[in-house]
């Protein structure tokens, strides 16, 4: 009798287990994991990135296609290892269906590599903008609805030579993949227009002492191209000014951003007039941008005066995810087949214009040449100088020709 009862219990348990949902989908829940740099020198940037995710989810009431969205978050510190650990935790322990992130350049390459091993999960870039996240060996389940660092600087190099007259510069940038990409985007146009790079300075992420670099900047230059983000940018700008430096600056994408413009400890007048390039600008005069800014401010009164590029990027990525989920009625079956096909073909309406994807699932979008300006209340902002429409990852060059330029690096591209 005991044996028979035991068999019956086991059979009953098996029957119950077979009836239970094996994924969150059967529960009517879609699990989304978001990762951003919530520690280290880019912590402030990561906080604004998370605001972008939450703003999009709030707008959708944490529901899509009748299914509830459950958000899981993870912190990284801008290193590839931390990004891989965060992705593993979200995918292998939390069992998320979708990952949004990361933020920093080399993190993006690491997460792309991890995505190759997890075909059952769809990955959306946060705002990570290293070139090789999508240009070389792209993952079929990794989508980037934001540009890379080369795209962000489209047209800026030519503008700096032809309009600002800066024909001799030095560069100061962080020694990692995004900064290499951002510098390349600037130099491709700058050097072709006749500009010359006298010296390139590379610093580790999180560098605090720039005294040696400041002392080494030659006098016979026209400007300094600075591609530093977060506290790195603030530290360099403060130390350069304290040392009496007065050369004008050209800003990398994350240097001329609200995450730096709204910070303390640097003279505002020095920043005014600084040219840069990005996939957005603070004073875009469109209904969609104004709506985005108003909703950001209402949701996060203690955020920046205007959304940073990090909030914008994570917001766009999350909206892309939600829009496609809605179009497929939340269907993530068959390794997200219908979902990914929809993502690949979508023309996404974003606060800064229409975004579509190329064959590597990389954004093609409008880019903006900007200059720093000051509002009547003293707040600095990025002002649109020119719109460069629908910039692709190869800046309009033939893909094979562009790939022949080689991977970005400390000395690539050269400036002969």
C-alpha cells in the first residue's frame, strides 16, 4: 500500500509540474533585465540611463500586449567583466527574456559576445557605442537602436576646420573602445578637411590626476579635442582651467552632455561655443523631443535639467523593445523569432527622429552637430548647428572599404 501510495504521489506531482508554466510567458509576465554603470566614474551616467528605462516603462504602465513587465536591474562599473557578470545574473539566475544595456563601450562588446551564447534571449544595447559591438562579428540577437561613436561625430571634423578654423589639435581621451570610436569619427572628417593632430593623450577610465597631461599640451595648437565622460571630464576641465589653460575645446559626445554641462567645478564661459556631435541635442525644436523632455522632468525632478544622452539612449532602446512586443502581441516563442523579425524591419519614431536598422541590427539615424550655449537662467545646453540626416555605421562609405580601415585603436585612424 505504501509503495502504491508513493507511486501515486509521484505521478500526481509530475502531472502538476507538467501543467505549470515553464517560462514567464505562460504566467503572462515578460521579464526585462536592465544593466547600467551604477558604480565607478560613470555612476551618474548609469543613473540617468536607468531613468530612461523607467520612463519608457512608466509610459506603457509596465504592461505590453496584455502582459505585465517585471523589471530586474544590475549594476556594472564600466569594465567588460562586470558587464558579463551582470548579464549572466540576469539571464541565468533571474531568467529574464530580454536584456537592455550596457552603457560603456567595452562593456557592449563583452555583452555582444555573451549574447552569442544565449540565443533564447534578446539583447538591446543601452547606449554603449564602441564600433565593434555591431560592425564586426555581430550577434543575431543583439540590437542597437542608438548610433556608435563614429556616427555620433558625423560632420563635426569638417565643421571644426571649415567653420571654427581649428587646424592643429591634440586629443585627450579615455583609453578604451568607445573613446577610440568617438575619436575615429571626429578624425575621419577632420583630417580629410586638412586638420592635423599634434599629439594624442590616452588615460585610463577613472583617472583623477591630469597634471602631467596639462603640462604636456603644446602652446602652438588651435584647440583640444576632449573625449572624456563623467567625473573624468569634470576632473580634466577643472585641472586644465586651474593651470591657466585657455585653448578652446572640441567635445566628444559624452563630454558635451548634461552629465557634464550641469556639473559643478568648471567655468561656464570656457564651455560656451564648444562644438561636438551626438544623436540628440538639448534644444531640438520638435513636438516629440519637447514631450520627452517634459515627461522626463515630471518623472525625475531631481534629474538633469534636460535628459542626458544616456537617458535618451536607454529610453529609445526600451521603446524599441516595447513597440515590437506590442506588434507581435507579446509573442516570444521559437527563440523570439517573430519579435526579432519585427525589430529588424521597424522604423522607430524616437524623440530625436526616425531610426531604422541595417543588416547588422545597427541604427541608421539623424546625427546633430552642436555647440554649447547658455540659457537666460545660466544653464548650459547643446544647441543644434546642423542636422546630418540618416547616418549609417560606415558614414556612407562602402562597407568593405570602411572595414578595410581596420579596427579602431590608439593610432587608427592615422592623420597624415
